[in-house]
């Protein structure tokens, strides 16, 4: 096996391991919050900082708050670099876990759902590729149970949806990294062979 192939395989393994762990850790943290604050649809969610400091950070020891002002320095790009957006979206704060991952919680629509953006491994230039360095999960608060899952479920996209469409959207849109997350989750948290973004 060539050195580039070994490096690519290692990078994929890191993403798979971290993404699966983050999904598990966030579900566990929010279930602890549920014990303290009852069912999620009853949680008072006024702002992104309040949500982070109330429902996430107390259950994730060692995490550090990141303000909206500082989160704007993180830029997410499509795999071809043709478009991008700022991580804070103009209204979101976040936190860094003790294991290094940066988590953003959307400030809009908090009455119904939490959109959770994840940078798996921060770098020096703060530029990240959607579906490679950045992934999206969410929790629908109207369901009455804690269930953090790929954001694609928000659009009623599932493992049974048209695979070619999901592959295309994963590759072409910075905003559709949720579909990249879905591809990995549907493959047992392993990056599939036909994954459209190179590592």
C-alpha cells in the first residue's frame, strides 16, 4: 500500500472514530440534561449561549465556551472550495470539548430543534471542508425524547433515500454536510467506499 493510501486510510479512521464518539457523547450529555430539566420540548431555550451553558457544558466536563464573536473566524468550504459560510452563521455560539472538537449550536429555531455543527479537529488557519472536517447533527425537541442524529433527518432524508442524490448533495454543498454525516452513519459509522470527498 502506498504512503498516500495509508495516510488517507488513517484520516478516515480518525473521522469515523471521532464522529461516532461525538454522537454518543452528545446524546449522553443531553440525556443527563433531560433528567435535570424534564422533557426537551419543555426546555426554555432563549439564546445559543444559554442553551450551551445550560444543556451542554455542565454535562461535558472540561469544555470551554466560544462566543459568537470568536466563532465567526471559522470558515466552512465545499469540497471544491467554490462556496463557504462562517461557522457562527451570524447568531450562534459554541464550545470546545476537552478532546478538542469544536461544537456549534444554532441560535435560530431553538424552540423546536438544536442544530449542532461539529469541527472534528481544529487547525491553524480555521478553514474546514464540509463532509471532511465539518459535520452536522441535530435534535428535534418536539419529539419529547433526546435523540441526536444527522441533520439530514430534518429534511426527512434517511438511509432509505435515493443514494445518488445524497452522494451528490454531500459533495456539492457546504450546507449539506449533514448528508455526508448520514452516509457515514448509514454505513455503521464507517466512511463508505463511494464517499464523494477525498481524504
